[in-house]
């Protein structure tokens, strides 16, 4: 798709109501309301470069947000516009297909909402999103999709309703995807680890005369985002199990084992992407196994205080303890 570009944002809104009379925090001050979300805008581009439809996706985590974007783009690429069809697009099937397995088993907080012109066209999940996120999307639509002004529009809307509200908005970029004029698709992924933040880029080009697709890049980016997260979880939890801080029969240990299996499937999906398009990385392609080892190393330091506490309490015999 020509002229396509999108950014995945990790967002946090802090809403303070000057007239609130309940919900005090530990200092006695009025506790603010916090709304968090991942957000991605998906423009569906016609062959002439114009935008036919635009969707905003909000989700509890980055990879489900990106995977829903991939589903929408792929559907548009394959069969055309999403809205106003005689046979409606099956949003529920799309959601279930991207959350089946590990996500359904181990993430009870998952949710998603898809908007068009500020209106919800689909919502799902076992957890509820904060209703303020819907207000922000409505304000964005009213303000002709000038998102940077949506917060001030929301504050004015609350003021007109008789509520003096201040809204703090903090966001950082997790993913950027841009289609270049020569058909190259540039992808930048920002990796935030426990000790540092790094960036890696991959470029997808045509392979054997077949152009790279935006939907393929979105799916690959989702695999990287989830893989990076799971590699840390699996490494950390496996170290806890080695330290006997969790039982091999515990849910956490089961989560670590399933995360390891899911990492194998994600590697397979990335390899399939590399067979469909000519892909180059800068720096090198992230290695989930190395990330798991780094998480184990991090866990040894992070869990040191817990080990010492258990030694002092007698739960662990220090003479038998080996790191």
C-alpha cells in the first residue's frame, strides 16, 4: 500500500478531578485516575494513494494490537474495504484467532477496541478498558483527527460538563512502519528491557518479483514484540524455578514452559516471513534464546534479596544453597 505509515504507541493518561470527593491516596490527596493502553492508527490506502478507511486500534498489550492491525490490513489487501459490506467482516473470528492458545490461557487482562471516526466498531476481552479511552477517541474524531489536541479537547468537554479536570498524557513509541516510494517497507522496533532500551530495524523488499506486504510486516513485528516479552518472562520464571522459589507444578512454572514453546512458534512465523520477503536487519536479528539467558542473569540479581530472606528465615539451608 502506497503512502502507508503507522506508529504503535504505549500510552498512559493520568486524570485528576479537582472536585472529586473520594478515592484518596496514602498522602490524603485526591487519587488520580490512570488509563493505560497501546494505540495504533491503521489507514487503508487505495491504489491511487488515497485513504479509503481508517481504524484506530487500542489493546491491552502491544502484540495483540499489532496483530489485529495485520488482520485488518490483510483483509483489505485481499477483499477490499472493511465497512459497509453485505457480509460483515468477522471481527470476533479475527480476535479469537490472534488470542488463542497462550494469550487465552495466561492473560486474563486481555482486551481490545477498534474505532472508526471515534465510534467503536468492535470490542472484546475478559478485562474492561478504561472508558476514558473512548472519550479520547471521540475527541480525536471531533477534532478532525488531530490527535495531539485530543487531550485539551477532552479537558474542555469535562469543563462544559461542570468538572474541572487536568489530564497528563505520557506516550512512547514501540513500533514504526513506513512504506517507501520504491516499495521497501521499513520497520523500527523499540525494545525496552529491565536495564536498557534498544532499537532494531528490519527492511522488507520484494522477493522473486513478489512485493513485500504491509500485513506480513505487521505480523512479523507482532511476533518480535511478543517474543521479546515472552523471552524475558520465560527466562525470569525459569530462574525462579531453579532457585526453588516456585514449584515445578505451579502456574508460573507452567507459564514459563508454555512461553518457551510459544517462542518456538514465533521463531517459525518469523522464518516464514523471511521466506516470503527479502529481509535485512540492522543490527542483527534479535535472538530469543540470548534474551532468555539475559533474563536469567537479571533474575539472579533481582531475586538476591528474596533468597537472602528465605535463608535467614530458615526456608533454605545456606550450606546447601548453590547459585
